[in-house]
C-alpha cells in the first residue's frame, strides 16, 4: 500500500512540474513600452524666408515749425528676403505645449516710390529685426505641433529721400536717416519632428511697428539750416521655413 501511495505521489509531482514547465515555455516575451515624442526642452535652429509690407511717411514739421495733422509724403510697398536663427524652450503637458522663443534676422526688405509730387523718391530699407515671443500650441498626431505666437519686435530701417529735381537749390542729391522701431508680432505655424532631435517648421508672422519720428537735414540744398521731421510707420508680413535641433532626450516612455 505504501508503495502504491508513493508511486501516485511521484506521478502527481511529475505532472505538475511538466505543466509548469510548459507554461514557462509559452509565456509571451517582454516588450518594452512604446516611446512617444515629447516637445519639452531647449532648442536652437535657423530659418529663411521673405518679407513684404508698407512704410508710410508723413511730414510733421520743418525748420522748427509744426505741420498740423501732418502731411502725407509717401507709402512705400516693400519686399525682400531674410534669414536668421532662433532659440527657445518648450514645455509639454498632455497635448498642450507652452514655450518662449527669441529670433534674430538679417534682412534686405526695401522699396522705393516717387514722393513730394515727383520731385523726390522715398526709399525704405530694413536690414535687421529681432523678436521675443511666447508660444502656445497643441500636438496633432504623434509628432506634429500646431502653434500660435505673440510678443515684441524691433526693426532697424534706413530712410532715404532722393532729390530728383531742383528742390531748394541746384544739384541733385539725397538725405537719409535711420530708425529702430518697437512693435508687436502675431504669428502661427506648424512644426513636425522628423527625427529624434530634429524638427522642421513653416510659419507666418504679422508685425506692426509704432510710429517713429526721424529728422532729415536738407541744409545742403538751401542757404541755411532746414531740418524736416517725418513720422514713419512700418508694417510687415513674414513667411519662413526652418529647422530646429532639440537638446536632451528626444522621447519619453509611455507607461
């Protein structure tokens, strides 16, 4: 009897061990959690684009005498190319992305138009611009960010009035002055992360600058001092494409 009991116990133990071993053999292999893109981090990049807009000028005073209400001189249509770089930081929380960004551009955006009844030509040429903006966006799909931005802008412009016919004296020449105007910028864009740390974007910005008063010295064209005070108002649209490199780890694990 004891022999039969021992044999039965051995058979039961063996079958249990075989069943456990079979379970171990078919257990699914470990699969690492899927990784998703995350926009959090510092980034640095560059861009190229085009700018177009207008420059409005009006005479507000001459020889120390104010011109009531101002006298419209010209409205230049301007266009040209620009290129520069940007640096910023993004923070992602769920689908929302918050950020801050600084841009600087070298540019050749200019235009010339007849003014003062055809006696002169007015030229405006902007050579650099900088912006500081806040950004807010949302993630669409896995690696696409759609965003809006807004903030402050600064732009440097050279203004030239060329004399094309006798104006205050013989000879033909020009007078010029420059201004650095403060304004506000609003923009929207889309950015796609095509690599672990690299992303590409396309963006449109509208920039409106405050009026800036400049002084044009016409003394060389007359018998004595002749300073004209002119208000300048710039508006600019910008379309650009660019690349960003995001520092740090490109992904986080999905838990």
